[in-house]
């Protein structure tokens, strides 16, 4: 550090009394520049170290050496006179390094925000999965309980079917026996009916014999009467025979009636026994079908009992597995929640790093050292002054009142998405700002946008390319119609609320582009109105 060595050899008395006025001024400049560059070197070194800690780099000693080298170089140049060669070149290098820090902070912040969004989505997904797993566990527990109850019911059905089959077996044996008895009785009745028919034949023969005997007895009595006394005994015999024949006929008739009745009853009984035998046979077939069904039920109940038992066991295992999964997901969700809590701190750290880099860039910009952003800064300063003058002249001429110009009551414009707003001054700015703003874009074609915003980030009149007709499509209007919107993001809010000489911010778009946003305060009759912001792509970002 040659500057420090040179200063150490200057006696205090010489500094205070023996030096000429010019030498004293030169020495004072060197001291001021020395301390300024020393502070700058320390800030750069701290920023690099902070960026290293934030990014979790694998080469801390290398980064520390780079920081030390930059610090040493800054200290070395601190003692150089303003006109010495290399100072501006080195200032450019420092400016580029600061840009790199700002870009790194912007990318880190963008990355952390992206990760935070993904983590939040993952947390919600994990919560949904955990809830679903818990519900599945409850449902599976119910399924297992129902399966166990069903298994018990199936076992009961199987036991009852076995008992029922045993009873049906016994009933089937009884029915078969009854069928056999009915068939035997039917055969007996048929045999009895046949015998009755034979008896009827006998009685008919007896009746015929008795009729003939009666006729013979009648003839004998007639002949005995003709014989007179000699035939009297024969007549008596003939009368007795006649009476016997008559009684035989009567008995035969009674027997015929009885046999006929027996035959009729036998026929009825035979028909009944035949019908009974047929019914018993049909009942036997039905019982045999019931027996087969019960056998099938018994077999199916056994299979169902086994299958339901397997379902119950599998459900129990599924409950345990689901619970393990739910517990694991709970742990993952808790870890994600913890990560989600820590991520904003990383974002805040990145923002703090960016603000430190912005402060260094601001200090360089306010110094006489040239930086890559000087042209944009000077353009923004001129534009801010011109906007302030336009507003002051309009108030003076009565085109708009001070109250209207500083109106901060934002009235939503119906049916706009993203939402847009009207104020008491946006119709006025639509008339006076386009020429000035479009002139800035025409002078520097590489600019992305340039325009005035109020102190709340409200963009009353945007550039023409961002004021295309509304289409109703959110994605299209989000890009092509950005006028009359309140930009409440960190960059947008700070553009209008900043009151320092200028504010240089760096951020990363959703498209991956790294952008610089440089804004300068706008004052109207000494009162802060907002800022003039210019956006442009970073030249250091690949």
C-alpha cells in the first residue's frame, strides 16, 4: 500500500505549518480521496463476502482474495492524483464490478422468489397430499373394520349354511321316506281298487245266481201247486229256496253298494296318493335344489371369508403404510414450511446487498468518476427537470390545478385486468408527456421504457408501445397495455418515492432478462411529485 507509506513519512509539523498552500490543498485532496476509496474498498469487499455467504459458494478463499485484491487496488489508486492515467479505467472496472454485484443480487432475489413460490406450491401440494393421506387412512381404517365385520358375517353365514344343510339333509331323508311310503300306499290302494273290482264281479255273479234261483223256486212253486197234495212239501222247499235267494240277492246288492262305495273311495284315495306322491317327489326335488344351493352358499361363504380376511389384513397393512406416508409427508411439509420461513430472510439479505451496491453506485455517480450509467442518469435528470417545468407552467397557466396534479385518489377503471386507475391528472399527462417521453426513447433506442410516475408508483401515461388497445386477454394486455397502472412492486414503488439525486435499481424479469431501472425525483415548485424512471437491459448480463 504505497499511499499509506508515503503519508506515514510526512511529519505532522510539515503538514500543519511548513507546507505551502498548494501543497496543503493537494495533501488534503489525497487524504479525502484516500479515505473515500478506503471506504469504497471496504464496502466492495464486504459486498463480495456477503454475496459469497448468501450464495453458499464452494471457494470462499478465492472470493476473499478477489475482494482483498480489489480493496488493495482501490487503496493503491486512492493516493493517485486525479489526472494520473488508469484512474478512469479502474473506475470503469469498479463500476462494472458493482453492476455485477447488483445483477447477482437481482438474480439471487429472483431465484429466491421463484424458489419461494415453488416451495409455497409444494407446501400446498404436500398439505393436500397429507390431508388426502389422512383421509385415505381413515377411509381404509373404515374399510378394514367393515371387512372384518363382513368376514365375521361370512363366517356366520357359513356356519348357518352348514347347520341349514344338515337340517335340509334330515328333511330330505324324511321326504324321501314319505315319498316311498306314499308310493307304497298308492300301490296298495291300486291293488285294493283292483280287488274291489273283482269283488264287484263276484257280487254280480251272486246276484245273477240268486235271481236264477229265485226264478227256479218260482217255477218249482208253480209246479208244486199243479201237483196238488203231492207237491205240497216240494212247494214248501221251493218257498224256502225262494226266500233264501231273495235274501242272497239283498245281501249281494248291499255288498255291491258297499263295494262300489269302497271302490269309489279307493279310486279317490289312489288319486290322492298319486298326487301326494307327485307332490312329495316335487318337494324332494326342491329340497335337493335347496341342498345344492346351501352347499354352494357354504362353499362361497368359505371363499368369501378367506377373501374378506385377506382384504382386512391388506387394509390394515395399507393403513399402517398410509400412516407412515402421511407422517413422512408431514415432516416434508414441516421442512418446507421452515424453508419457506427462511426464504424471505434470504430475499431480504439479497435486497440489503442490492441496496448496498446501489448506495455505492450512487456514491460513484455523484463523484467525478465516470460510470457506465452516467448517460442514462443525465438523461433521466434532464427529463425530470423538463417534466417539473411542464407541470409548473401548466399550473401557472391554469391548465391544471396543484390540487389536481397532486391527487392521489385512484379510481378503478371498470372491466380492466390487470386493474387500471384514473386520477384528476392522468388526462392532462396524456396530452403533455408523450412527446417528451417518446423523445427520450428516440434519442436512446436501446431503452426499454421511459416515463414519469407519481410518488406511489402510478404510471399515468406510459410509452406508446405500452399503451396498445385493450384486447381482454390478460397475458396480452399485461405486456402491451401497462399505462394507468399502479406498480406496487419493490422497484416500482421506490422509483416514485425516491428523493435522492437518483436511484439505480437492478431486477430480473420473468423472461430471464436482467434490467436496470434508473429514476430521478420530479419536483413541482419545490414539492416532490414522483420520479422519472428509465429501464434498460444490463450490458453485463449474458
